[in-house]
């Protein structure tokens, strides 16, 4: 039996990992850290740094693995993502068979929280079809929590809902029907540029919780271009960027 623990790591700040998360990492026999290529080496280094700071159990092994790459040019987005997840599950399986052949406790660090726009749990379902597996989740600070904390704002208005969506859906379908506040995840193309800018306020943040955190807020008409420009500069400087934002229609 493999005991798989998915530990939410927030945005990479070691202070954002809970005591439960630290205990889970130290109880693991093996921790797998994904490598996503030279241009994203900082991400692997950050995970490795967290492990170095937080793991005190000498019996816990930390092992890096090369993450399969999704074909971003595949016109079948849903199918392409599913094939990518299948490939990741096979890599996990190979490492489990090689390093935990008799079973044991495996841990993975997950950006933010495994429940919010992350597919680690779906990949674990594929793994469960191939070997005895028990999954547990240690919750982490989500990107939205880090964003609202950075701007010192409430996520919702009084007695009002919040719609959480993706940049892809915002770009393709526009402003969600009947929404007054929209939180946008996984937006690599600044989909807010497709919206009528007047009457919308935006709170944007990148590298949230990290020393290089960036935050911009204001009327979308006034700061939208600034966000696009700042995002490009930051991405070029670091080779990667993780950002999210909140949009709210202004009361008239």
C-alpha cells in the first residue's frame, strides 16, 4: 500500500506551510520533486530549498524527477491535458516501483492547495487504478488567499458570491453571467484585455508571498497596460511567472 500525501505549499514561502504539512513531510519515506526544464529551474530549487529547511528526518528521501511536458500546440485542449496527466501518472508509478517496491509513505508538494485549480488529485486517481493507494491532503494557502492578503482586501462583497474561473474561459466567453466579482486563475495571456475596461477594478499579484512579490491594483482602464508590461518584464527576468487577479465591477 502506498500512502500518498499531497501537501499544499502555498506560494513557496516556508512560513506558509502548516505544522501539519511539516509533520507530513517528515513522516514520508519518499518525497518526489518535479523538474520542469532549465527555464523553470527556480521552481524545482524552491521546492528543494523548502525540503532542506523543513525536513529533519534523516530517513526521508528527496528525489527529483523530470516532469512530462504538455503539448501546448495540441488543438484538443481537454484531450491533451488528459494525455499529459496519464504521462505524469506513469512517471510517478515508475518511481514508486523503483523506490517503494514494498509500499510506504510518499509525499508531493503542491503549489497553493491541491483543491483549487490543481490536477494532482486527478493524477492520483489514475495511479490508484494501477496500485493500492490511499490519498490524504494537507491543505495549503491558495493563490487567492495570498492575493487578498497582499492587497488587504476581502474576497467577496457583503452577501455576494464570487466566481472563480480561468483565463482561457474569460478570454473565450467574456465576463461570467450575473457575476460582480471574478477571480481568475491560470491566465498566461492577460485575458482581462478582452474585457471592456471601464467600470472594472482589478487587484493583480505575482510571486505572491515571495521576496519578489509584485502587486498592482486600480481601475482596469488605468492599470491594465501597466500589469501587462510588468508581467512581461518579470517573466523575462525569472523565466517563469505565477500570477492571479481579482476583478470587480464598480458600483455606479
